C-alpha cells in the first residue's frame, strides 16, 4: 500500500521498485511496532491515515497475541500418569475393576476426587444404544495425594457388571470414562484430568505390583516406572 501511494510521501528516497518496496517494508515494521526511529515519516493526510490504521492494528495484534499466549501457558492443568491397563482383580473374595494413577508434578494435590462412568452398548430392539452409569468406588476422594492412588470398583450385587461374562466386555464395547480433580496448592486452583480405558485395555486375573519400597535409610521411595506393572494370578 505504501508503494502504491508513493514512497516519496513517507520521506523515502528510492529509485528502483525493489528499493521502494524494501524501504516501505522497513517503514511498515516501524509503524506496526510503534518504534518510530525518526528517519521516515508520513507526509500528508492519506499517508498519515494509512500509518495510523497500521499502528492501531499493530497494538491490537500484540495485545491479542500476548493474551492468548499467557492464557495458553498459564492455565493450570493436572499432570497425572495413569496405568496403561485396568485390571480385573480379586477383591474381598469377589472381582473388581482396578486402575491407578500418580501425580507427575512436585506440587501437592489436595482434596482429590475421582469419578468413573461405565459406558457400554446395549441392544434395544434392532438397534444398539450407548448406555452410561456411574460406578460405585471403594473410595471417591482422598484428602491429599502424596504418591499413587488405586481406584477400585467392586463387582458385587450393586454393580452393573455383576452378571457380565468375560466376552460381554468385548461384545458390548465397554469403556471406563474417568475424571480426576483436585486442588493444586501451587496454582491455588482446582485442576482436573480425564482418562479412559476400553475393553481391549483390560487385563484379567492380575494384580498391581507395588510401586514403592523402603530404602536403607528407612525412606519410602516411589518408583513411577512401576506404576504400569502388574502380576498375573494363577486361576
């Protein structure tokens, strides 16, 4: 636009089209960033109007980019690692669904809550419909989250999975939808994270390996590498 208006109206001395374009580009950068070194300036109403519009666009653009960038990187988020598989494990003489997760940040999570929703396909008439139901957990919340938490749903008379056979988990395309939330003492805000397990990620007749041990100094050591490990049980 500056070249079309005429670079002479911006106190630019150039003779070839390349020089005019380059000098106009430098002037545009100075105007957009509101630097204004003083060597170049608009002369007349039309050049000043064009320069004023670019200044306004520059200020608004920088403000938008700053706000979006700050909002993107400053938004508090949980950083948890979930076990790669959920297990069908023995529990109080019955079966249960178990999975576990741990906090990857050094910050402390307080008042951590977990909610698990069972999702499956049910044939009603000639069509399949997606069904949802909350699962009752052994414990829905804990006061603080120092190491790891194993979520347990006991498959008892109150469980929708009570009469399911092993092949039903696959045929009904079971999925566990998980929401974990907690208060982060670093951000002073509630953070959350979601996760899910499908029927293909279920391991039958297994038990999680303990992810922590006591060292020679009587200190509890938590090994995140073991959070995915499990031991298969003999049936």
